[in-house]
C-alpha cells in the first residue's frame, strides 16, 4: 500500500471533516507516492523518533504535533535555523514521510466540523489506556471527567506517572488528601476563557491540564489546598498528556487500514529533567 493510500484510509476512518483555513493536518515532509514499509506513531517526531523509525525500516511517521518548533507554521521562517536544516536533511536523506494527524484525530465537532460522531481518539485513548471506562462522567466520546474510587493523591500521582511513563511531574496541592474526581482540563493558557476553567475546577479534586499559566488554576489550587481542601493539580506538560492517546492508535489503526503493515508506537519521551535544590 502506498503512503498516500494509508493517509486516505486513515482520514476516512476519522470523524467527518471539513477543511478550513488554519487546518493542521497535512504531509509535512516527504514523498507519499512511495510504498509504505512501516508506520511509527508518535506525539512529536523528534530527532530521536525519526532515528528509531529509520532503524526499524519505517518510512511513515504519523505525528500528532508539529515537527518544526511551531503549532501551525512548519518551515518558511526557519530557513536559516541550523537545527531545522539538520532535521529536514535527515528526513530527506532517509526518504521519510511525516504526516500530521491532529485535527482529524481530535474530531472537534463545531465550529469547523459536523457534530461529533466518532471519539476524540486522544482522550478516548487516554481513557482506554488508563482502564477508566467505568469511571467516565459525561461525554464518553471525549472523556474529560472521571469519578474514580477514592485514592490518596500521592498514589494516583504514582499511577499516572507509571501509565504515562514519566520521570516526574510538577504537583500543586496536598498529596495526602483522598481524592475521587479527576478532570483533564485541556488548555489553561491565561486567556479570557480561564474564568470558566476556574468554575469547572471547583468540581474537581484532581486537575490535569495540557499546559497552564501560574496565575490561573495553579494559583487557585494552591490557595484551595492551603484551606485544606482536597484539591491537587498534576502538570505533566502538553506532549506528555497526549502520549497515551497516540499509543492507543495501535489498537484501531489495523482495522482502519484493512491491511497488514508493520506499526509501532514510539514515545516522544519526557523532555524535562528534574533537579531538586538541596537545602
């Protein structure tokens, strides 16, 4: 099967989609007219991911995020960036194809797309990989809220770090509290919508954002914990949060393609090192 056919079948599998200005999903690099020797699935096609894919004779990398240091723009202004040039040269020299699956896999519904019919496979995949199907509260196609059996916050933190394969994470709040309600808060970026995030945070014991500004939910959780409320925030980072959703693609991609093609998940990896100051 040619790479372009893989992409076509994958798009057919996803939520019905209407192209719009600013859409992210496209072939970022490479010739999709070649035969697909294998597929690597990742959140972000870092240099390490590219090399691991090449070592396994894989020529199609499906990445969720941009590969050239920006959310939407992938090349033009980076022409004089030596890191960009090194990465681009490696992709070309090894005849790799990078396709971004962001808008399709999220299947956002309005305003750009029809009403949701299929899961948001990032959040749905997180749910499946955590084994939390029975704990979903609300939308099962895009599960963001969970009511899990009561557990100490520290134990949940260990569980989350193990499942996401993390070296650590930043935590705000009291880890000794027993908690039950978990909310994946998506983006908390210091925008005008953060007031609604604070309101939603009132209902959550544990808040897990993709990214966060200190003066929003971080400050709220810190003050709530000071008042001895069962309120904790786990900050893993955007890429780390979405890893399990991309890993879960291995479970449904064979059915979507209807053809046997070697495929692997390659974790982008936890970028951060943690150095604690000894006092």
